[in-house]
């Protein structure tokens, strides 16, 4: 489905900060930034995971949908995502790891690995598989994060990692994917965040 807004400028002229959306960020070390450009109610669970995986060691950014319903209108695709604070964070980071929520029903379940940093991607894959997650490439080339303009590839290295989490995987991590349900996390949440943190530590 096509995005409602082509870029952040168009979105910000039609939606209200603090009511329809919110931005969270922490600037930390220059090596890695973990980014959830479709957090909150847009692709539920991604911003919470990005926050936990970043911790205090890595930079963190999330764009959160706050609407009670209809948050999909706030989705700006990763190749066009240009919110200024996000661009500032990634411009100060060597490698960007983005977390997305995958919604397809015919693509199977699991974690779909993408991005241009193949070496880090393999470390992430190994860490996640060691925790029991199924990791593979998405069959849709448009969801593989291989474009240089993709948000994950806009750090100073020009190569990053994209992780698309199927809805079933995210549902294992929370009581539910509602706003209230995401406040109650299950052990699989810590498994995923811990695996990603371990992979980044190993790459340092």
C-alpha cells in the first residue's frame, strides 16, 4: 500500500506532534545507531525493541505513532524517511540498524535480514539463531534494504542492517501488540534484544 505522505515535511503539515506522533532519541557512541522509524502504533513492538537493544551504549531513535487507530498513515518508507532529528543521529553514526514490523501473510514467519552490511548481518543472524529465531532474506526485494538510500544504509559507512520482524515473532514478545499489551513483555523480548546487543558488541 502506498504511503499517505511522501516525506516528513508533508506528514508534519498534516499531523500534530505530541498528539499523532512523538520522537524519541538518545545520542550515544558513534559506532552504532538503532532506529525504529515506524514505532509505536505504526509497526507495534519495534520501538520498544530498538530502545532495549540500544541501551546506554548505542544511539537510539524512534518515530512513534500515537493515534488510537489509523497509525498506518504515519508510515514513510525507509528510502524516503527524512525526519531531521533522525538524519542528525544517523549522520553521527557509523552503522545504522533499523527495526521494522513485517505484515505479509504469504511470506512466512521469522526475522527477515537485510541491509548492505553483510558482515554485521551475519553476526546478527548467528546471534538471533542461537536464541532460536528463524532468520532469512525476505522474498520481496523491496523489503531487503539493499538500496543505498534506505535508512539503514545512510550511516557514515554507507552500509547497515535492516531487520523485518513478522507479526507472529513480535506477538511472542508482548502480552499483546496493543499499546497496553506492549507494556508487559515476555522472555522472548529479552532474547531478541540481548541477541542484537551481543552481535553489536562482537562487532566493536
